[in-house]
C-alpha cells in the first residue's frame, strides 16, 4: 500500500512538471494513479481488518472486563465476516461481467478486470483476516479469568462456588 501511494505521488509530480514545465500532458498518468488509488483503498480495508483499526466507540467496550470485551468482539467479528462473505458473490459477478466484456482502459489499454478484481480480492482477504481474529478473540475469551461469569467457577479464596 505504501509503495502504491509513493508511486502515485511520483507519477503525479512527473505529470505536473511535464504539464507546466514542458507544456505537454501525459495521457496515462491520471489513469494509472486512479487505478493505483483504487487498489490502495481496497488493500487498506484488508490492512485495517487485520490490525482491528476501525471507527468504533471504545468507551462502550471499556466498561466490560477482558472476557466481556472478547465476547463482544466475537459477536462483532461474526457480523463483519457475514458482511464480507455476503459481498463476495456480488464482487465475483462484477468481475466476471468485466472479463466477459473485454473492456480495456482508454489511455493504457490495461484490461479492466485487473482493476475491478480489487473488490473480490479485498473481500476474500478480509474474510480470512476476520476468521484469524475471531479465533484469537475466542482464545482470549476462553483463557481470560478476569470475569467470573460462569456459576460453576469455584471461588479461589474459600473453595466454594460463586
């Protein structure tokens, strides 16, 4: 993602210099940077999913102990997984339509399915990342004893059930 953003900045700088210093515009630069931007946006969704970076309200989660947080995260991840799995067939159909049309980009002649495969790849990778995080949160839920939420837990001080 970083490489794509650096390449976008370099290509746009070359375009600006070419346009204002030499009076000629590059026909391919805006198209290539647009496609790089599309891919970097979809890659960033996958990265944010992997690192659990999202707009969220932490104050709500902070009122729960660690085990409660893990349980809420499991529910949250299950909903996210269902959402991405729901999107995969639509992205696949979109890609197949593009492949069948044979459409290419106007300036560079790049087959558009290279660009329009980004959603499908992103949704599949995001679903995979969510499954990884789901197992991690499930492990956290099972291993964490901060919350004595199960009635069968034996109280450590006196050996009686809580």
